[in-house]
């Protein structure tokens, strides 16, 4: 039985979305979902009165981000993506770019549509 992993990318710099999408296809992650999202710090700073006075280091930050999720059988996909993205001058080790991670999945049901039919 094949082990599957959930790849999660929280992308704070939306201008990198196209490059990341291309890199995902390059590493074989073609069944991905992209969700518009908002960080907790933003919500706290603007929506909850007790936190409204705190800046949370928001100077220059963007109010929204993207969450990209996909399933892979490659446990090294984050490292592979990091190498590919560095060629496009995208470095997730730089502050504010975002985060990439994988989580081992217990079970997966369903078959994704083929991206290149």
C-alpha cells in the first residue's frame, strides 16, 4: 500500500502563485486546490477590539494569502519544490514568503481528474 502525504503551502506572496503552480506540476502534484485565505494576525488586528491596538508586525504585510493543498506519495516533495523554486528566486526561508509542509495521511479515497486529458 502506497503512503500518501498532504502537501500544504501557505503562500503570503501571491505574485509567486504561477511559479509555484508550475513547480507543482513539475514534481507531479497535479491534484491541488488553491484557497484564498486570511492570516490569524490580520483577523485579530482588525476584527477583535481587544487586539486592535497591537500591530503584530503587520507593517508591509499583505492582508490575504493563498493556501495550496495537494496529495503526493513523495515524502521529499517540499525539498524538491524548494530547489525548483530557488531557480525562480523564490525562497521559503526568507521571512514573509510563506511555509511549506507535508502531513502523512492515514487514508485517501477518490480519484482525481486528469489534468492533461
